[in-house]
C-alpha cells in the first residue's frame, strides 16, 4: 500500500474557515503526531508472550455475526478471526493464498480457475476442510453477499475436482475475481458445510480463534482454536503465518467515541477503534502507556442515495442535491486538521493506475442556487430528505449536520435521523425508511472491492444500463493499463447518475495500550500474532 498509494495531496486551507475558532484550536494538539502517520499495514513488534485476554473497544454492536450477509466492517473485523478466505492480501496488497494451497491455475482464455486447497486444515469442530466445504461456502456467498452476487453473475460453474481441488469457470474474463474472494468485508468465508445447511446455525470456521459467546450490547468473545493449521510463510499483512497468542479476544461495543478514548487512556481497553481525531492530543500526552495509531490513506467517507424507493429515485433530484452540497466543508467539519483529509474528486490518488479526473466538474460545487433551480425543474415540492447517520462514527454525524444545512440553503426540507450504527445497518436494508445515509470504506488497490454499491443488491440498489455496460467493460479487461482508462468511464457514470457521493479521503485514528505487543496497523484490525506483555 505504501508504494501503491503515494500519499494525499494537501487541500486548500480555506475549508477550515467553516469551523468556529474554538474548534480550529482543538486541532493544535495533533502537531506532535505528524511523525506517527503510518501506512495501513504497519510493522509489528517482536513476538509477544502467550496467554491473557484483550478488551477491544469497537464502535458499536454488530447487527449479526454472519460475515457473508453484512458488508459492515465491524462484522468483518470480528469474524475474520473465526473464518478464513481462500485468498488474502499481503503487506503490499498483493494476492496471497490462505486456505488455498497456492495461487490458482488459470486457463489461457482466462475463463477457468483451478484452485488447489491446503491439506490438513481443521475446522473448529475437528473435521478437515475439503472441496465440498469450499463449494458450499462460495455458493452461499454468491447467493447472499452483494459482492458475491456480483461475482455469481460472472460464474458459469463451480464444482469440486477431487477432495482438495475446486474448479471455477467464468462466462467471460473477470479481473477482480481473486480480490473479491479475499476481502474481509462481506467475506467469501469458508465454512463447514454442515453448519450452513439449510441456514447458518453455528459459526464453524478454520480461523485461529473460535466463537465462544455473544451477549448483545456487552461483548463478543472469541477463544483460541488449539487445532489451528497455520501457514508456514512469515506473517505479511493479512497473509502468512497466523497464531492465536491471546487466550481470548473480547470485542466490546462502545458506541460513545469519548468513552472509547477514556477507556484506552485508563487501561480498561487494550485497543480502541476509530477515535475522533480531536482526541489525538490527549493520547499523545498519555506518554508511553498508550500508542496512537494513525492509519494513512485509510479510506473515504461516502453518501449513499436510495435509488429504489422514495424521493431520490429521481436522478434529476439527486443531481440537485449533488449541486447543493460542498464536500470540502463536510470534510473540514468531520476532521478539522487538513492533514487528516483531502478534498479531491478523483476516487484514486494521482500516481495510481486508476487515477482519473472524470466528473470533477460535479464535485464540491457547493451551489445552493443551482441546487434549488435543478430541484424546481425536477418537480421538488417540499418533501423532507431523510438523512441517516450514526454518532458512533463521529465524522459521519458531523458531515450529516453540514449536509443538512447545505440542503436547507438550497430550499430542501431535511429530516436528520441520528441512530446507533447497528440500527443504521439494519434500516438501510429497508428502502422505505431512508433517502440518504452516511458511511465509509477502506481505500483498496482494486476498484471493485468498494463501495459495495458497485456490486449487486447493496443498499441504494443502483442498477442501470450505464452501470452494467461500463462495469462489464472494466471487469473483462485484465491489462491494468487498459483497465485504468476504463475506470474513468465508471467514475463518470457515478458522477452522472449519483448513486452515491464520494466525499473525499481521510486518515484514521485509533489507539492501543503499549502492553498490546505484536499489533500490526491495518484497515480491518486483526489480533492474531498479538499478545499482552506480562
């Protein structure tokens, strides 16, 4: 990732002028953290001692623990310890085998993938994994997951070829296949086939930890899988050798961001995820006991529009909203210090294969007069725009506040609905309940990995002929130079049809106890190879 994403361009400082003086001053404590900025895969410390339990403060309660049915990062973060995919990403975001023995054998026409499986991998129930488990799991993934559904449309057949080999045949070349199989969010998790028929009844995977207990709104506990079959290669990103060093992982929902801050400062939590960046000064002053984790090029916030039901099924009205909002103002309110965000229209940074200025004239317009004019032409008659956001991600909430004010200036009525994250994830699946919601995603080297709205069936339900045509051309091209040019057409289609608005890019702040050894900073935090100092 460090070589792939060379860094953000600095935006104009004028965006900060939208904040009150007191709010601007609070960012001064961040100055000491410049040197702490790290890439998504940082360097782990020496091998930690075995044993103990870690309390891990997450942003909220997962709405469930099935990693296929939810694209929520929180679910993927927890369950990637229980389940594993066929392939994963190493520290440089290259593809690497996990449950597969090696990279697949691919036919010359790019249509047939033969995937060899590792021998002797044991599920949490003691049975060895085989090809039937993989076929059953991937079939379920292609039926349930938005990304899986998108892949499923490309698949001609999937079958076992002996006990430790799977053959997947495509209808046409599909360049993102292995990356789709590797993503922890909406994971193509390999499950024991007896646990998923006819529905998921037990969380039986192959991961270094196994599910023990969940008490909603209190904790989810995972315990070491003593029969775990680790890879032999050195650990690298999500790839290579994994070891359950800790006896227990306790994922604790802590919806209030300030409570997460106080908990990690007091030692109650050994890790606290996604903290408000204005807490960085306090964390830095805590001394050697708490370590700030600033993940550079973490991801992008984006605003999803409901194209299935309600007010914003009208593309002209979505265009009116697009013209009225100012992404720079939203980012300034969300992050404050311009070293933590970048205001730019391109979905991928300069210097990467998928950089494109396509659609840039429709970004950060902040033109209420034009928005009002376009809304009138589209027949807007005063219906409220229902905006959903959660305070568990404080930057979502701050951006939603700004967007609501921007829309009011353009003559829109707004209904800002502030809910906890689990409720938002549940409600966004019901098209009758919302018009807009705020979320975010990691920034990955393969465009099809995110957002899930580029797949099929994700909330927002964007399906148009232009989407289908541009994505088909993009996904069938294997040459990265040619794919780069084709990505510009996809990006232009997003700007033209407004299924979502990518607000910009940001760096993320988390923190850990200095006693949590071996931790490797990453987009989806993982805690194998991690232990507690005695």
